[in-house]
C-alpha cells in the first residue's frame, strides 16, 4: 500500500511554524503581516474558500481585513480598491478571489496588484521570474505541492515529472517549479495523444486536469509519487480528485488523498507567500 501524503497534517504543522514566525517577526517590525482578501459577489464556493483563508490568517496572527464587495461592483471600483491596498503599508499581500463576476475585467485586475503584494503569483512579472528561475511570488497550489514533496522526503532532482494540465494557476507553474528543481518535465494536456503511456513514464505524476477520477492504474508507473490536484464535486455531493484513489494507491509509492492532500497545502502556502512579502517589505528575516 502506498504512503499517504497527508497535506492536512502537514498544513497544521506549517501553521504552527508560521504562528511562531509571525510572533518573532512582528515584535521586531512593530506590526503583524497583513493580507487583504477581496471577495466580489456571493458565490457560495468562493465564500467558503475566502472564509478558510481568513480563518487560517487569524490562526497564525496575520492581520486579514475583509473586503466583501457586491456583485455589481465595476472594474473601476475594484481597481481603485487595489490602488488603495497597493499603497497601504499595513498590507503585504492582496488576494482577489477568483472567479470574478462576469463583466469585471480579470486581467486588468490581476495585473493592477503590485507584484510585491501578488501573493497568488498570477502577475506577469512574477510569472516571468518563475520562467527565468528567479525568486518571486509563486502560485500557491504548485508551490504547496513542492513543499509537500520536500517535507515528505521525496526527491525531485533527476526525476521524470509528468504534469497533466497546463493552466496558468496550476499546470504551467507546477511544471516550471519542478524544472527549476532539476526534474525532467513533460507537460500533458487535452490534446496530448496516448496520455496513459506518457503518464506511465512519470516518477512524479501531477494530475491537475479537473476530470473526476479519470486517472486509473493504467496511468501509473509502479512506485511513482502521485499528486492529485483535482477537486470536483461528484453527483453524490462528495469531493472527488482526478485520480481513482484506491486503484492508484495499490500500485504507486506515495499519493495525496482528496480531500486532505493538496487543498490544505494551498492555504498554508498562501500564508508562506504572505510571510515572504512581509519579510521583503520589512527587511526582516528569521534565517
Ligand atoms: P483548468 O480547467 O484551467 O485546466 C485544466 C487543464 O487540464 C487544461 O490545461 C487542459 O488542457 C487539461 N485537461 C483537461 N481535460 C483533459 C484531459 N481529458 N486529458 C488531458 N488533459 C486535460 O483547471 P485548473 O484551474 O488548472 O484546475 C485543475 C483542477 O485542479 C480542478 O479540478 C481544480 O478544481 C483543481 N484545483 C485545486 C486546487 C487545490 O487547492 N487543490 C487549486 C486550484 C485548482
């Protein structure tokens, strides 16, 4: 049976470490880290995600003021809030919860966030740094996967990683992070022929395609590490990953469950990114 990579337990450990770090740094800086979480509209899934993010901030001592805007908010109004937050010295990170209501220009909003406060890592300046292999703020989910691999003692350098999915939020930054850590990386997507054979080459297989339980045994090399990023809600109301867990766990070496794998790591990494931005803004480091 495969080793279960317990993202929920690791995230709890990370939150404890982050809380200690916040206490230490805030005493020197004279202020806590600040993360502005902006929610536009009343999408129930987004409300849950935002509540989880705000709760995690409170748990570790990050100042997290609420910005709940009505769904009729215009692009101009949202840009003006971002300008205010960009100038606010108490705010280190700005997160605008996606998806935005139709009618709001997403690209204009995401590129307006100051790159040094872009804790989601979606700004082209941060994506460029990632491509160049330079330090910068990186999208939370893929950075969280790297943390999970590292803290589970799973080597990356020299391994063949196959990433299924090429979105800007998960697949692409995931592939670049693995490449920057000296993996040999293959990116697969909806036009890739013979996907199972490609996936079977992987020492580290990252499934980020959003197709519930599509990845079965025939996609997995015995002993591989399987990271299931997918989250979909099945017709039974239960959360489903992209991987058929039981089937995969019988053949792979290590696997993330859904829920309780990558999801909690995404939030823990949002706080890591906020702390990185705070260290940058205050000039402080614990290292
Ligand atoms: P997306 O729809 O933007 O991208 C999906 C990618 O998968 C695309 O690049 C597409 O080419 C590829 N794809 C789709 N169907 C495919 C198929 N049949 N074969 C091969 N490739 C295929 O989605 P996304 O935003 O990258 O998210 C992917 C999944 O990860 C979703 O289930 C999403 O809910 C989940 N997600 C989870 C977290 C987390 O914290 N755990 C965070 C972000 C996204």
